[in-house]
C-alpha cells in the first residue's frame, strides 16, 4: 500500500503560512500532527524496504573482504567473537 503524505505536508505548510500571516504559530490539533508523524514513519520504512530489495549481498561481501586499503582505526575493529 503506497503511503501518500501530501495531506501531512499540506497541514504543516498551512501552519507555517499562518505563522507568516498572523505573526504567531497556531497549534495544529494533536491528531493531525500524529497522523503526519505516522505517515512520515511509514514513508521512511517503505523507502528502506524498497532499498533493501535492491541490495546486492555479493557486492557487499566483495567490498568488505577485499585486500588492501587501510587497517581499521582505533575503536573501529570488530569484536573478537564476531
């Protein structure tokens, strides 16, 4: 199910426009802010799920296991039991 956060963006945009016209920031109802945050979280989760589908584990292994390069800096080493 695609997540369209246009309504949330419009609500936030309306709030900032009112601030410019009135000189103060009106408070959006909590339900609108909660909906905007929920849509944002869902959009972010959807982005990372789509990105994960394009991942190439073989390429990652090849890059991480290549020879050469610099040794890990202090504090960047893998734990001994990794």
